[in-house]
């Protein structure tokens, strides 16, 4: 902890210039006496730190002294400020590490580029959560992140679509998708060895073991997630529905999902009677009925017949509820 603080003090003085002992103590939440001891240790190690006495005094580095991150260009250091990781990092318990990383990045830049890097961080922000949604409540995320990082086996009680199950897992990675956290992990208790996806918010109990496991050298988290997502999206649609939609109906259809938006964008309701006929993939009759009710009277289901029946039944139930 102290070694990390010494490095951070050095980088702060390089980035901000002269700082008082009181300001440094407040920055690191330690006593002023501790800061004086740290400065003495830096000086003893050869760091060119000197003190200015008086009212506007403080500690600063000898002019011209800089610590640079080898091989990191100015543009690369600036771009890393656009990572948008501060929120997710805080959820995983790494907010302090991100702060130190940004400080090191600033220190890697020449003075004339530091302001540009800070402007990037202040003018671009990534918010991965959709409108009218809140991020997952993932209280177990820090412990999971440590288990992933240290390759430690975990035991979980998990709420799946089949009910509550218990699993022994080897956690391989964490993924943030549209504000929701997912865990990539290999089962170790007879349920196959291929990595599977577990939603972090559905983990009811978590125990991190002292037993380490050997992480597969060929496992590529980003590539695995891309393939898993593509396969999930392809397999979730088990049927098709034919719809007639007005222009307003097409606009509403585009809000239901990426595939629906693509179909709506290629349809033209201006020709003919002002309604367009489109074929869209559906997950099931029940799911499609719920989705298509959001289109209101701007859409008519043509096929399949079972979906027309479900839409009519739902409309009749709604009419009965609102009958005057």
C-alpha cells in the first residue's frame, strides 16, 4: 500500500506541480506526518523532490524531471480516457485502481497534452444502461471479480429458469451487456466443461474457494461472448409473423429490437393503401402477442393464425377490463 502511495505522490507532483503536505494528506486520506515520511523516503530513493518554505510553499519535483510510460503515445494515452470504465470498475471494486491509472496516464503526457486528455474525459461519457432502466444490483460483483482475477473456484446457488440450482464453477470472465452483468464460467460438477453464461444478479449465494484452477490458454473472452451472443440471438427466434403496418406502426416496430428495426427500415408504407406488409421473426406466440400489443391499432397480425387468436383474446380481455 505504501509503495503504491509513494508512486502516486510522485505522479501527482509531476501532473499538478507544487502541492502542500496538507493537500497531499487530504488526497490520500493520511496524516500530514505520514506525508512528510513519504517525501523523505522518496528523496532517499533518489526522486528529485524538494520543498519550498513559506505561505505558498509545498513540495515539487525538480524542473525537467518526468516519469513516462514506455511506448505509450500521446494519442494512445488520451484515447484510454474514453474507456467509460469508471462506473463498471466501481461495481467490481476497482475504482481506486482506475483513478490511479488515469493519474499515471496523465503523467505520461507532456504538459501541453495533459489538458487535452482531461478535456476528452470531461466531454465524452459512456452510459451503457438503456432508457428507463437501472443497472443490475450486483452486490457480489467485487468478490466475483477477485475470483476471476485470481482463478479461484466458486460455489453458487443460482436462480435459473428451471428453479434454484447449485453449481461448482471456474469463473473465466465478466461481461457487461446493456447494464447487465454476466459471468462466463465452466461447471466442474458433471454438467459439461464448456463455458456457460450466468447472470450475476441471479446468483443468490456465493462462496469463493481457496482452490485455484488452470485457466484455458486458448479461451478468448471477447470472441467467446461474440459467438455466444450471435448463437443466442439466432436460436431465440423460433417462428415468423406477418404484419400489416402503417407508417406509425413501422416507427413503433423499429423500437422493438435491432432485427425489427432493420425490417422496418426496408419497408415502405407509402405505396398502395399506405400500409406495408412485413415478415418478422418471433420468439413464441405468447411473447409476440405482448410485443405487438405495443404497436396498438397501427398494426394487424396476418399470420400465423394462432397469433391472431392470441391477439384477439388479449384484446377481448382488455375490452372487458375497460368496459363502461
